[in-house]
C-alpha cells in the first residue's frame, strides 16, 4: 500500500468533512459548473486524495528514475545530466534555402536538426511530375536526387549533429540519400545519428500520405530496422508517431493507444520477418508524441507511455536488455491548438505545451512558431520558439529535479486512468487480429473521427474554450509577416533535376532500379540497392515508382 492505514483513515475523515462544506456551497450557488474535464473529455474530480492512489505500490508502479517501469524517466539523472534536444522542425523551398535556415538555428543554439519535406517529396514524386505542380518547396524542402541532398547537408557536421527526417512512404529513399551523403563526405555509417519517421501505420490511420498498401509498407520499414541494426547503429530507423493521430482529432488516450499498438505491430513484424532477437533492435526504436494544451493530461500521458511500453517489452516480447524497455520519444507542441485569431496567443499556448512535455520527461522537443497557422515559420518566429525552450531549460528551474510531480494524488491517479484506458484499446485491437486488421476495418479511423466531431461540437457550444476563437473575441487586426515560397523556386528545382538526368549514366540507373525491383519481388532487403541507386543519381520518384509497380498503390477507402 502507498499509505499507512492510519493516514488513509485520517484522509478519509477530512475528505468527508470537506465534502459536506462543498455541498453547502453548491446549494448557495446553484449555477456553479459541476462537470470539469480535460481537452480529451476525461472527467476530472473536484479533489484528489490518498484514496485515489491507495492501491499503488511505490516500488512497482512508480519507482526511481532509470529503473523499471521507467515511469519517472529512462535516465538516472534526468535533465541534470543533459537537457532534452532542442530540435526545431524546418524545411522550405530549395535545399539551399533549408540549409541556410539550419545554419541559423544551429548558430542560435539548436542542438538537433529536423527536416520538413514538401508534399511531392512526401508522396514520392519528383518536382517535374504533373502531380507536383504548384507544390514544389511550398510546405518543406524539395528533394529529388542525391545532389539536392548534398546541398542540403553542406557544412553540416554529420558526425556531430543528429538529424530527424519527417518522411514516411519514401523513407528508404531519403535515408539512402543520407547514408550516401555521409559516405561521400567520408563519414562512416556507424558515426551518423538521427531518425527517419518511417511510420506508415499512422499514415493509414491519420495523416494520409501513403504510397503502397499496409503489408508491403511495413515490410519496407522492417528492412530499415534490419539494415540500421547491422550498419547504422546510432540511427533510429522508425519514429512511431502519435503526433499526427492527435492532430487528426484523437484524444490523449487514443493517441497513446494507437501509437503503442503500432509499435507492437512493427516489433512483431521484425521478429517474424527478419528472425531478429528483440533486444538487438528494440533499443533504437523511438516514438513521437503531441503535447496538447491540457497541461496535466499531457504530463500524465507521457508518464503512462513509458510505463506501458516497459511492460509490453518485458512481458509480451520477453526483452532482457533494459534499454529495450525504454520508451524514448520526441515531442512537438500541438499544431491543432494554434489559432489564426489573435495569433500572439500562440506563444503562450506553445510555452504551456512545451512545459508539459518537459515535465513529462521528453528527450527531444520542437516548439511550434506563432505563425505556423498561416505559413512556414519566419526566422523571427522560429527564434522565439527556440528561445522558449532555452528559457524553460535555463531560467525556470524545471530541470533541477527529476519528475517533480511524482506522488501527486491527481497526477498519479490520472496517469493510472490513462494507462488503464490505453490497455483497453490495445486489447480490443489485439482481439481484431492486430493493427493492420483494425485499419482494414476502419476502427482507429472511426474512433478518431468521432472524437474530433465531439470536440468540435463542444467548441461550438462553448463547453470547451479557445481564447480569441470562441471567447474573448477581438476585432483588432494582428499583422503577421508571411513567408511565401516563390514559383521560381519550383522552376529552378525542375531545371536542376533535368540537368542531373542529362549528365547521369542511364545504364547504371536502370541496373540499380532493376536490382531494387528484384529485391522487392524476392523479399530481400532493399536498403543496399537504394543506396546504390541514389549514388547513381536515380531520382526519388524513379525508386518509388518501382515500389508502386511491384507492391501496388493504396487507395484510401474514405471511411466516415
């Protein structure tokens, strides 16, 4: 028991006396709001007491930092040993444009790079594809060939700075370019570090950038896990992502449950398909969560995530290495919480969300810029977002002690509740036959749609408040300088691509693509062949077209 019998009895007596006073107050104020809930509509009690966590066992359920169940963090010394990585998401226009933004952020104190790609790149199309018309460089950087990638990485110390790449269907191709760039620059693969998002299941659930059906998509992910385990040991070959699930309208519990169940699916596939021991690859799995506006709910969600994953790895997969049980994760503040109305309020929202991520124990953090609801971040807005993290780390004292909210009746009770509801979802999906089967049935998609609808209805009725959106409105205009990508960026990108096609050895390109095609058909690992292909200046789309040819193209069923 967490508390002695005497303390529980004293607490219960005081609580009953307090409840009598509450009922008197309610009689005198009949219009008092009775029901309070989180942004996910988890009901919040009026008061939390020792009774709410009386069944907890400190050693088994909370423990110490760096020890199972890792509720209080993976690292023994927390942020005292090292701050989280300041990793601002950035990508715009050409490879040169993004390279310049990266260098600015590194000068200003950013400690890790994070790459946003434009929509054609995300979907596996070259900049001169008809499907890329009007989109080149608009929402991120345009990458067609290894030559673009070498410009992107110019002057970046690959052996010193880790790089995250938010890329999914063409993840094998972009990672092949990174590996090839390192080789050309004389940096061994064993020394480069970073992350490819490479999480296709959440694409089918939420974000909807997809290329091939679920089964072969997961196979390509297992290829990267196998290749990384053998040759690129410092690389996280997947970032199992709840961020986009939450942005689509999921609750905190749904974000956590669907993300962790996706993780289970990937582990099962690697063990089955590649015949690998879980402890050989699990320590390099990483996760990516959303930090939304409900402060305590987000802290509890992140704490619960570590405990759930530790139990899964130990009990379901019989992992023996403690690092296999670590849930290592990056966090980004919630884009869906930003508002175009009174946009400077977004600075406050981002600060609160970043603080929740830090108190939840994130290892890496991106803070959204105030103008992201309008456009790509300006340098000024990106600097404010970066300074937000630096102020939290250096001025507020939140990094001075580890998991400072542990033991709170409310925090531990809500953490337990989130975990319990997450397990309910995981068990439902297990009963369906796994996450791919659940996606085919439309289960997570429909659950998210219902939650999104419910939240929007609460906003429209005023049950949930967004300051400046449905309360405290203002007619004042707030001019925001817009970052716009000119059309000439796309035109110049296409010229560079055509020049690469003219000068490369077409025979070598064809041989490389044939080798990828053969590997796909045989079930072999595609990564060595992808690296060879990009070195021969095969384009992103040429490689992805091979995938589409062999595996087929996925069409969203459009469930409502």
